[in-house]
């Protein structure tokens, strides 16, 4: 098992969505993952996009055992 840290410093929907998808995949493969929200990244909870559902993938990440720090 590896420990993985992901830094999100953008509120751009596709980038945030991909970062959380990567984190979720890593957790499901048995790794420990922490996401650090910096700068505009602290706004990920407000992202609304019809293609990139950041809210859902963030919720899935947390439900799987991921940790988020801001």
C-alpha cells in the first residue's frame, strides 16, 4: 500500500473531476489517499457541470475512505 497526496488548486471542473477519480481509483486499489485543496481548489464543492460531476465523484471518494484537507 502506498500513501498518495493529491493537490487540487483549481476550480476547473474537468481537472477537479479527474483528480478525484484518480484518488478514488487508488483507494479502490488499496492505497491511502489524501486530497489537499489550495487556492481555487477550496471551491470544488461549488462546481456544477453536466459532464463532469465533481460532487458525485467527491462524495464517492469520501465514502471510499478518502481524506480531504483545505
